């Protein structure tokens, strides 16, 4: 049985990479919340990431884009809203924990079926 080609594991790996990239970008937004003219950024959607990752030999990084915020910007031109970024970061952390748990359980299930 070839576990390397199992779509579940490939999809989970892509999801974990995308969530990791998103958490990094959100952390950069929070770190630059007081930087004049800094624009909030986010990564491409997961669906776009999957389309761009097709055929790649290694997991690519997600494309980073400027994001629109609902609150506008401050007088310095910065449009990062800390509360909004913290909510997104918390959501992303929860999604990462869920995806990692599912990956771990699927791996355990495969190993128990294989007798390992």
C-alpha cells in the first residue's frame, strides 16, 4: 500500500501549510499595527492555493495579498485593526489544531490497519 499518494494526507499537508502561511501574515499585520502606511495583508483563499499547488513537487507558500478592512484606516494611513487581526489569528489557530488532529488520527488509523 502506497501511503504517499493518499489524497487525504496530501490535502491535509496543503491545508497545514496554508494555515501556517496565514498565521505568519496575520502576525506580521499585528506587529505592524503602529507602522505608518502599513496595509493589512492576508493570503489567497485555500481553493486558490490548491489550484496553484497542483503539480508542484514541494509545498509552495501561499500568495500574500493586501486585504480590505471594514474599519478604514487611521491618520497615518495604516489600516490594521488589532481586534480584527486577533480574531482571524485565533480562528486560524483553531483550524490548524483541528487539521493537525485529523491528520494525526488518519495516520494512526492507517498504521493500525497496516499492523504497525
